C-alpha cells in the first residue's frame, strides 16, 4: 500500500542470517500488497567495531532519524565485552528515540511443543510490555579506585513518574485493544527496592483507576517467574521494568517453544522517532555460522513492523505463513525438533507469502 524506508542493521552472529531470511519474506510479499521497500543497510556491528573502534559513527542516531523504522538482527560478539557492543549500538538507539514500550508477545502456537506439561495451543497467550528507556538500564553510575583492591562500582536505577506512567498506560491500552482477558499484571520488587519500584507501584495504582474495565494484579518478580512456569495461562498483558521485562521474556520465549520464535518491538508510541524491530534473542554465538538458526523470530518481528507501518494485511500473511509451517511440521530448524536450515525455512515462508 505504501512506500517505506527501513534502516537494516543485521549486526552480529545469527543476526545476519535471520535478517537475510526476513528480508526475503518482506520482498516476497511486496507485490501482492503493493508495498515499495526502500531498505537502507548500515554495517554497524562488532566487525565494524574491529575496524573503526566504535559500534556506529558518532552521528549514527542522526543517520537513522529520518527513516520510517529500524530492522535489527542482534548484537554481541564473544570477543568483545557486551557492555561495549550493546552500550555502543542497541541501547543508545532505544534511548535516543524514546522507544519506551518494548512489546514482546508469547503465544503457544499449534505444532509447537512447550517444555511445560498439559498446555495446549493458545493456553499461553500473553504479552510483556517492558519499560525500555530507564529503570535498571539507565546507565547511570561509575567506577572509583578502578583496579585497586578497594574498587567501588555504583550502578543506579532511575525511575521517573512520567516514565512509569506512560508505559503502564500503554499496557492498559493494549489490554483493551487485545480484548482477551482484559487484565494487566504489574511486576516489581518493591519489597526490597524501596524507592524506584515503590514509585512504580504507586503510579500503577493511580493509572489503574482510570481503567475500570480492566482487572489487575501486582506480583513480585520472583513469584512472577514462578507463575510464568506454574500458571502461564493466567497472564494477559504484563507490564514490567526494563530488567525484569528482559528476564521474563526469555521465560516467555522458552515456555512457548523457543527463543527462535520470540518477536519484539521497541516502540515510540508517539511516532516522533522511528521505532526499532529486533527479536528477543541475541546473536547466539553457540550456533552462529552453522546455518541452523530459526529465522521465525526475526520474521514474526517483521510482522510487528508491518503492523506499525499500517500494513495489516501483509502482517497477517506473514503470521499465517509461519503458523502453517509450524503446524505442518516438515520445515523446521533444530530448536523446534526439525533438521531444516535457516535458509530452507526462510524460502518456505517467502513462497507462502508471495
Ligand atoms: P541468545 O539469545 O543469543 O541465545 C540463547 C540461547 O538460545 C542459545 O542457546 C541460542 O543458540 C538459542 N537461540 C537464540 N536465538 C535462536 C534462534 N533464532 N534459533 C535457534 N536458537 C536460538 O542469548 P545469549 O547467548 O545470552 O547472548 C549471546 C549474545 O547476544 C551476547 O553477546 C548478548 O549480549 C547478545 N544479545 C543481544 C540481543 C540483541 O541484540 N537484541 C539480545 C540478547 C542477547
Ligand atoms: C534483549 C537483550 C538486551 C537487553 C541486551 C543485549 C542488552 O537481552 O533485548 O532482551 O537486555 O535489553
Ligand atoms: Mn534479553
């Protein structure tokens, strides 16, 4: 239906392979949906770092600003410390573009085995809304007496009322839009984190009064981790701080089959800045270069990008192609019990949407 300019950052490890497959799918559906893609590739990655001593140029964020969306694979290299690669590329983009709502759905789809017993397709159908710009990821702190025996590191969390309120409100709006259980669960650790997370709890209590049609509960993160395993069917929309949302979404991924199915969107709901679409998983160095990474997480992430771009029909086609392949069970990567390659899965999905 429209023309979309998309920044493509494949990144590291399996990020490169799965983005290639997702681009194949996006090209394949263009004709049927009248979409004109303008993909602009940025080589920013750990390889770029080895050559330039930085993950992206100092005006990197400015180079991305004018584009409609950012499509990213994964960042992280076994030979570079993660705090350098991630604080040099991924995290500054999330912050600079105020992508405050990180939306991560976990749905148990037909044809997929969960490691949990007695769960049927769609018993698990939840979405975690992760605060994505502040909290434990605020990157405020420092070292003192570095490399001396008395070394001190300070790592501060930053919670603002505005920051809590906007992401909590987003979660309530999403519960309304989903029309499923009409329920929002808030996750904190305010029994031990007596300032920032108490502000979060107070803000949640204030916002929930504006949504009388939505039921709520509040859980501590430790109990929430247990309940994601014990009774995942009880969750609908879950809103959590940056770090807790990060941890919970790996659990959400594995109880619904694989990291290789877990999609994610870093949204600036105001649309002032471009949003960024990258799966929940990382660069998976343990399987990088083997051609067996599951590209479905990246491909389902492209469906989230299509939603954001207003390409609803194309997004629906991508989802049903993935669902068909899962149900048929013939063309699956090893994480889902199959023996197909990354490329074979990408080709099969591209064929289904073209
Ligand atoms: P990971 O998500 O890369 O891998 C965890 C496990 O899941 C591994 O066993 C891996 O093989 C498996 N896995 C992940 N994606 C898969 C896929 N598509 N198909 C099949 N199996 C898949 O997490 P990690 O090993 O903790 O991190 C590796 C690197 O990635 C680190 O440098 C980390 O910082 C980085 N990382 C980056 C992002 C990102 O860029 N968004 C996200 C998470 C981790
Ligand atoms: C994720 C990742 C990142 C995060 C890392 C790589 C910084 O784990 O997107 O889930 O914690 O946000
Ligand atoms: Mn994570």
